[in-house]
């Protein structure tokens, strides 16, 4: 598989005003940076430093992905965080689907300023997931799960097959991250599509139940499917992500370099839920 230019990693330095802000952005399972590149570019346009890595086993072949472990995916975003943490005052993490899972795991293990996630995965709501560890030895791949996008003409650059061995690693990542959710204290901003053919509502229910120590704000996206960062609601996600970052930094007493109360595009229903226990 040859990577298209927008499927390659993306990096941008801090060019804004005020305290330096960095954002780690992660794509999802079997996907590529193409699925979240416009999101990463929107952060760069605000002057934020950005790192969008290509996760190991992605952008090559599904057979290569079948040889990878979830710790490699986490290591890639962790390295991106450490790079930004060395040069920025505040580092946020953002991700789509499995990328959202990785962002949550970073929020549980690193001093992030906040997490912004789109259609996060935390649970495989499929009976076959219970035997995927054995199934991978007899079934190498299944049909693709990519390009669940309502907007015509979009392509996230996902594989045409899903390696079963990698799905086993995904399940392991989900379990490990769900275990760590109570450790998160940084605010979490979620964008959740009302129609998602990849991630069921069970993952969102698990997030709400386990995220006991952090402020949680959820926006419902009525006009997008799973890959919402390439869908009709993408402008809302981008604008609200920036607003969340500036508002969070303003809450620390720092000048975020822009008006945190500036209006943002809004096409979905928004609900807020504070979590405490």
C-alpha cells in the first residue's frame, strides 16, 4: 500500500500568541492520518503545535498490521506527547475512534491539559470478540470497517481488510484503557455521532460510568457517521475543539491568546455532564 500525501504524518510548530499550546492527534484502527488531517490542520491554523503520527502497521498493508501490538500504537502517540511536552506549556490530546482510546490512555498516564475525542471506542460490542484470541489463528482477516461517512466523496484511507490479530490487540487496548479511566482528571470533550455503524453506544456508556474524576462534556452529531472528522459536522468539531482548548487554558488563569468565549459553529445538540464520585 502506497501512502497518499494526506495519509502521511503531520507536524506543525507553535506559531501563536500567549502560552504555547500543543495538540497530539491520532487516527483510528486500520485508518490513516487522512481521516483526521483536516482536524490537525485546523489546530495548526490556530497557531498550535501539532503532532499527528502514522500509527505502526498503518499506511502499509493489513498483513503488516496483523503483526503489531497495541503497545506500539500507544508508544507512537506517547512519543508525540513527549515531544510537545518538552516545548509547550499545555498539551492536549485528540483522537478519532481508536485514536480517541489512545488519547484517553494518554490522559490517564500523562499530564495532559485536556482530551478531545470523537466517537471513542472502549468496548467491542460483538459476540465474536470473546473468542477473537483463538479466532485469529484460523481466520486472518474480515471485511473492512472503514469509510463509515455520510458525506459523499470522502475516503479515510483505511485498509480493505481488517486483520483479526489486530482486532485482538484492539480488544486488549480497550480493556486496559477502560481500567485506567478513573485516573483521568483533565477535562474531556466528546463528539458522538447519533448514527455510528462502527462503535456502539456501549462504549459511550462505559466512558460515562468509568470517568469519575474528570469533567465531561458531550456534543451529539446529528449529521455524521463514524468518521465525523471528514463528515458534515466536521466544521463544528474543529471550531468547538479550539474553543474548548482556549476555555480550558483561560480557566488556569492564563491568557489563551484569543477570546475563549468566541462563538463557534454549532449544528448538533450539546449536553454537558460533570462527573464526580
